[in-house]
């Protein structure tokens, strides 16, 4: 992969999904500029077509161009939304892997994370988008965590409070937004059984009722996706909108169902997802997980 990054000098921002608030993007650019970094924003960051940041042709071509531009030290998705699944068949994943650029995003960007892993064995980052850098105020720990992951020259480890059984495991890390994971199931852009075997899976979602979260958990269980993994890490699912027919059914009931149906450890408390405090996680990398006494440690070797 690409050389280790001593410093970030040029950051590329593209919008492969929903259209972007220009003011938020401007604040993100100022954040980078204040730290001596140059920002290159794609045309998609300023376009609107229906709910998308420009046409499928524009978004696909621009993501491909930025992801293979060796002058960029990092490529960030501007935001999530919807649109990446429309362009997955237009990307040259082998060329992206050959360029070895760190590419980061979350939410709808899960589609790229998983497709890149499935099609080329590529490692990408599930972490903050440009909108996180343009937030008012930005979550400092989230942004610093991404920079630390990008600039790490040695092994990297992060710790967080966790609930679940004690675990010590290693394996390939994959996952992301639960709805996108389920949407890719059965497509050529879903990690293969050999990649999933012995893996560590992380899942999150937002604004999904508890019964829908449980239904997606059951879909993955019934499809045999989770039965050979070593652990499942759950991030934030908030907000979880209540439904008139819930009658006391909550997200915790959905998590309890996952634990009851799955013969592997399910760990909650991982700070990631549609929340201001989110870790940067390397999709497709081999990681080490240790959970003991209510604390989890997740680590990996240098990525870039």
C-alpha cells in the first residue's frame, strides 16, 4: 500500500452520495487550511441533481479520479445520504487498490467500503466525513482520531468502554451501516465467505425503529453471514424512533435477540456511527480485539 504518512498535506473531498451544504464544506476547508493542509474539492461538492451531488456519471468519475490521484494524502467523502450503490458497477477497484490512497467516509459510504474489500481486497476507512470537520463545533476527538490513524507509523490501538463478555480475538474487520450491509447482501459487492470467516464485524444505524433493526439482524443471521465471525461490535443506533405498535419493544430487545440467536460475542459501546464522537475503523484490515472488565481495546498494524 501507500507509504506511511508523516503529515497530511493535500486532502481531497468528493461527494459520491447526497448533495452537500456549501457552508459546511467551507468550514471544513478552513479547518484543514488552519492546520497547513491544502483541500481539493471535487465538482460534485458543488452540484445538485435530484437528491444527489450531481449525476451518476459525474459522481462515479470523480470518485475514481480522486481515489487514484497519488498526489492526495487522503480522500474524504463529503457526506453520506444515498447514491453510492448506484455507481458501484462503474468503479475500477483494482486501480484504486494500486493507488493505495486512504479513503474515508461513513453511512452511505459503507457501500464503497464493502465493495472495495469484496472486489479488490482493499482497505478503506469507516470514519468522519468532511461534514464532521465542518460541524459547529467539530468533535475534536473524532477528527484527531482520524489524523492519528492516517499518520500512525507503528501499531495503533484505541480503547473504549464496552459491555459484553470478555473476548480476545483477531481477524479481518468489516461492517458499517446496518441498512447498507443488508442492501449489499447477495451482490458482488458483499465480502466473500472466505473474507467473513473468522472476522470481526461492526454495525451501526440511525433513525431505524427497533423492530427494523431486529429484522436486519435476523436477515444477517438467517443468511449465515455472522455465524463464522469471532465477534460483533455494535455502535450507536440513536435516534431509534418509537412506533405506535412497539408496546414496550426497544432497541435492547433487538440486541438481546441478536445475542440469543448468535453463538458469538456481541459487544456494545463502540463509539461510531451517526454520532459526533466516532472512531476511525479500517475496513478490510486485520485487527486485534480484547475485551475485559468493561473495557475494549481494538488495534491493528500500520495501514499506510
